[in-house]
């Protein structure tokens, strides 16, 4: 009855799955290498007898439950990558990636095990998993810097901590989403919303230390810009909760929403350049690093929206160097460049001391 009792072989290579209508066969006992005890056989016999005594409806229900159990066991075994055209609709996202997709795997264990297999999501998972660990370590090291290297250690560590929190949330939601994306339609929907919200957290968290140091001596505009970016960020998170937002047709809209949120920084940038002058903005204000960061993020968003390079080489970038992977790498690079700019701003504040000029300038 149970698929696990078909054979007593202990050859793990015989646990196989195929797609395209071929039902995978698991030819192994559910507990590897274990022989069934008499008690277990007795239990199974009585379960079969019980099954025969059920009404047809109950039998069907029971059979469905057995089937579900079987599907779960099977995906924890071996699976093969499948082409894009046999994916269910909810897993169809980028039709320029022709092969190498994971099949639906309704088991979290199987999804997490797939991190170590090669498929279309491998690069997406690892770029942000390693990025997340990197920012976690960097954040811990930064938080343990001696207080004497700050003007207002407690306040500054919280402010810079907001950037690290945003970056770590964004990268962890992202690798988690790419890992469990193929679990089921419902799980993919929930995690895609977290993934998009994470981008808004990264942008909001990035604004905090930048505005804090850039408008150190003018707290009122600093506060207003912070409120504005938080309201816009929350609006982006709200839009991300709509089911249509995650669909392939809205790829361009998604890129636009987050680029727009990032570009809301143009107003405080202009404010800063007008009050401080171009020279001070590029030297003490770290505008060069901020422009590089914006260029990295915007390039990433454009590649993502236009699906470059795979649109020019369909089927050639299935596993490595497709647009989403490049976008992920550019996000990590952009976040690091931002951190570099912010730590330069922090150093400038430390050298300048806590005092402000009479005119409210840096
Ligand atoms: Zn992603």
C-alpha cells in the first residue's frame, strides 16, 4: 500500500523522480535500512482492514491523505530540473530562462535542500544569502566599535544600525523568497510580498544615516525628509501586498516603484548641494559615492525590468548571469557603496566634532 514498502533495497540511487506526468517512484522503506517489525505489519494490516470498512467518500479522503504524504516524501528525495514550458502558471516568471527550473516542491525541507543544487534560483539564493551574512558580520563589527570613535556613540550607532537592519532584512527576505518560491502558490505569494517589502526597508534604512549626517546641523529638514521617505516607503510596502504586484506583467511597475522611492532622495540631495555648494557636497557630503550607489541600483533595476541579457540569448543564461542574478549582485554592491559613503560621513562628523557653524551648515 505505502509507496515506501515497494522494495527493501537500500540503494539510495533508486529513489527517483521525473516530471511530465511520470509519477516518481520511491523504492525505499520510509526509515532507511529498517526492516518492518511484526507490530508494524500488524498495524498496517489493521489499517487496511479499517480502510475497507470506510464509506467511499472516506476512502477517497484517506487515499488523498496518503497521496499527499507520498508527495511530501517524494520531494524530499531526488528531483530533476524541468523546462519553463511545463511549469505551472504560478511558477512561470521569466520565459527567457528556458530550462533548469525547480519543479513545485511542497516541502520546506526539500526547498532548503535545493539551495545546494544547481538550478535557475541557485545564483539568486547565494548572492543574497552571502550578502546577508556579510552585512550581518559588518554590522556586528560596526556596533562594537569603541565609543570614543563617535561624537554621540549611542545615537550614531542606532542611526547606522537602521541601515544595517534594512540591508539584513532585505537580503534575508530575498534569499528566503528565492528558496521557498517553488513550494506552493500560497507560500510563494507570501514570501514575494516579504521580498518586495524588504527592498522598501533597505531604501528607508539607507536614508536614515545619510540624512542624519548630511543635515546634522539642520534637524528640521532632516526630520521632514525622514517622515517623507517613511510615508513613501510604507506606501510601497502597501502596494507590494496586492497580489497583482508580483505578476510578470507588473515587472516594470515594480522596478519603477522602488526606483521612484530611491529617487525621492533627489530632493534632499538638491537641498544639500544648494545650501553647501557643489564642492562641499562632493567632498564632505560624499555625493560621489551616493551617485555611484544610485547608478548601481538603477542599472540593476533596468536589467531586471528589461530582462537583460537573457532576452538576447534565451536559454543561454538559465543558470548563471541572468538579469535577476545581476540585479542581486548590484543591490549588494550598491548597499556596500552606500555604507562606505555613510562611514565617510561619520568620520567627517567625528573630525569636525559636535559643533555646528552659526549659519547651520555642516
Ligand atoms: Zn530577487
